[in-house]
C-alpha cells in the first residue's frame, strides 16, 4: 500500500482486498449504536460531574450538533469509498483517491471508528501500544489491527496535509 | 447555545428610578415631591460569578499524539511547539490546562475539542 499526495487528492494505491475491506468498514465501525461505552466516549460530559446544569444543557444543545458533525464526516467518507465498489476483480489491488478537501472528514471518521472499536473491545493502553503483536488470531486481534491501521491512515493524512 | 447570564460581573447595586421624574399625588396638596429611589441589592450565587474557567484536556490512549497536537494548533491557534508541550503534558501527567478565562469562551473551546473527539472538560479555577 502506498499513500501520496497528488495535486488535490490523497491517493492510496496498491490496496489489497483485505485492506480495501477494512477501509469499507470505516463508516460501520464508527457507529456507536447499542454500545453504551462507545456512546459515552463519543459524547463525553463537558465537566467532571460538578456542573450538572451545564451537563444537562450540553445534552440538549451541543450533543445534537456533535452528532450531525460526526454523521456528516462518516457520510462523506462513505461516499468516497464508493470508488472501491467497482466491478474490478475482487483480488485486484485498488486505488482510492481522497479529495484533499475531505481530509478533515476522513480524520474525524477514522478517529470515531478507532474510539468506538476501542470502547467496544475495552482495549487496554498496553494493548493499544503493542504495535508488534503476533499475527491476527482472533476477532479481538482483528479489531486491534483495525484500530492500528486506521491510526496509520490518520498519521499519513496528517503528514500529507502538513507537506 | 444559551448558558445563562454569565457576562455580567459580580454583585450589582441597581438603582431603580421608579419612574421618579414624574410628580406623585402630593402635587394636589401643593407640594411636589418625587419618590425616593429604591435601591435593590441584586445578589448572585457563586456559580454565576464570572470567575476564570479552565479548559482541561484529559489523556486518552486512543487519540494519536500528532492528531492532538494538530487539534491544539487549530482550536487555540497555538504554535506547534506550544501545542506539542501541552500534548506531552496530557500524555505524561494525564491532563493539561489549555486555556483559562471567561466561561462562554471556555465552553466554546470545549465544544470544539469534543468536535475533534478529545476528552475535554470545563473546570472552575476556585
């Protein structure tokens, strides 16, 4: 897999089917529905609990705005990912072109997905920092790989934005 | 977002003029007096006083260091070095005070930080 900036796009090329499938999973992975820990992480309280009035107002006025913001980001990413749904042979390497103006939405969606997956699996800090973990052998390993892969993409997009 | 009357400062002595420039009923008796102004002491609870508020960012094992640095630069307009210093403080000490000042602005910063999915809270300094 290679990531590079090309004019007004960030291009991810030589995507093998497995990584392409992980990319396709971003919008679904970012959905916290049904998992309280994930919901609580995406919509964390604005105070340490002493400001009950503030927290109540926050839920009424701010949370809906945040939901819209997060949803817009995942919808933009889902639309960009349509490129991976062509009629090419399923084993062929693919290329994804992300418009540079969508970089913020990608950063947000990748972050949402990482936070939701980490919350759903209750990953420890040690697990998250273990980048030399043995090959994927369980669903949990796959989820951790997903978190790390999305983190790598975030880093790459940030680097391309800075360059 | 409407969060209440935090722009006003402290206790205020408000003089109510009682529409006092107009004559009262004593006019009929030949003397003209105006009603004495009523002084109302308006008190506010400590919560409403605009003491400085702090924007605190807490450690999170998932958010990337480079991402957090970028967010601090964008939200607070900090130069990269300062943003990195705060990011490292969050990482090493578990929290960092990013900004302190008026409540409304602090709330706005916390809202922006939540938009970037950082763990941020608003705390009163005293």
